[in-house]
């Protein structure tokens, strides 16, 4: 069934279509589309401290707001790792390790607080980066509860005192999720709805598309044309890494990989910017692959597009808020 024009996720598309239909002049003389071009840049895992600082510096330079999908194991030290038990795993198990020390946890918590205070979104990537495709709803709920418990009690668990006065505001404002390995299933969506998440960003689409509306909005990372043959690849640094070098480091070829990634990002952007202005989503990690080629490409991309007056580089949370503002509470 076609979506109603009242669907908040379709309003931008309808505004653009209306603008195009109302202008009966040559294309070369047309003004830009009325709707802004949205770009949503996110980071999975959010562990490396240097990359926290680097991303925040990029944001300050370009006016962008990012979404950080945090893995909660990075808020546990070797001494506190057993506070996490993944579904079907022994306590203290993780596919991505843990923080190396309580001092590292303290430094990461500070980065999270700074990012939140600067307007960035902190969201959930679960905890131990396990593939939950086969998990039941009950197991997903256990994972979400473990995440909430560890994040909200991070200072207490790691004996870091005093807890900053603003921490609980940050810790309890996490309403977005991206599944490890982008691995989903019906049980995940049921659990997300029960725990009150606003959106899931674990999907993959053939190209940029509007999110699917529902009790939990569903966003999809697009596959974008890349390289000499313009084969499509998920707009994520890891997928470029596998495409370019089979997942093995080839730093000597980093300049070529950087150029290919930058060109792919820009071409995907320009296609939407000059067309229907569907939001462009790009996913990254805090890992420097192929000598940092993809991070350099991302920085160049953000420095070019995020400063444009008709481009909005925003978090997932802010995108939803801007196209469908939260309703005021009865008491407000």
C-alpha cells in the first residue's frame, strides 16, 4: 500500500517533488530543491580515544553532528569485564575485547560526555559484538538490558568517583541501535519496540532511500557505485577495505584507495544533491584501515559537503527530530 503524504519520513520527498513541478523553466535556470540534503555519518564501536578526538575535531571544523554507536564492553576494564554476559556465552566474553584499564575507561567516558555536550548522538551497538541473527527476543532484551546497566553504572562499576552530574542524562538518552555485522531478524525488531528504541540503523539498501516508518524507524546503509567499474558497495569503511584489498592491509596503495573512496562518497552525494535529495548515510569505524585511507576520504568529504548552506550533516536522532519533531508532553 502506498504511504500517505502524512508519513513524516515522506514529507521531504513530497516537498522536493512539489518544488520541481512548480518550476516551469529550463533545468539550467532552476533554483536548488527546497528541501535540504541530509547526510548522516555514524561510527560503530566508538572505542579508540584518538579517533574520538579526531571525529570531534572534524565535527567542529565542519558543523556536522555524528552518531556514535557504542559497544558497551569498552566501558569495562579487565577487572570488571565479568559484569557482561552475552546470550549463550560465558561471563567476560567479547568479540572485540574490552578496555585495557580503568584509566582508559575514564578517558572514554570523558570523550562520550564531551561529544554528547557538543550535540552528537550516543547510540547502542550492543555490547560484545556477537552475531545475534539467531537470538530470541528474550536474548535481545538481555543484551539491551546489559548495555543499559553497564552504561548507566559505568562510573560505579569501574570505581571512578565522583560520577559527573550530567552522566545519567547522557546514559538514559540512548534510543538508537545498529546491530553488529548488520545482522538482524524479527526477534530484534520485537525487542527494540519493547525497549522503546526510536530507530534501528542495521539495514542495507540498493541505494539511498528514506527510512521505513513504524514503531521503530528502520534506516538502511546504501550500496553506492565505486571504482572503475562502478560496482556497488555498502557505504562503510570496512566494506571498502574488503573491496580494495581483501581485508588485508596495503598501506602503499592508501593514496589510490583514498581517492576511490572519496570519489564514491562524492558521486553518491551529488546524485542525491542534484536529484531528489534522499538522505545519504555513511558508516565508519574507529579503526584505521589501509593506512587511514578511508578516514582521510571521509574528512575531505565532510569538509566539502557539510559546510554547504543547503546541506545538513546530522545524527540519526536529529534527522528524525527535524522531519518529525517530538510532540510536547501533556505537562509541557
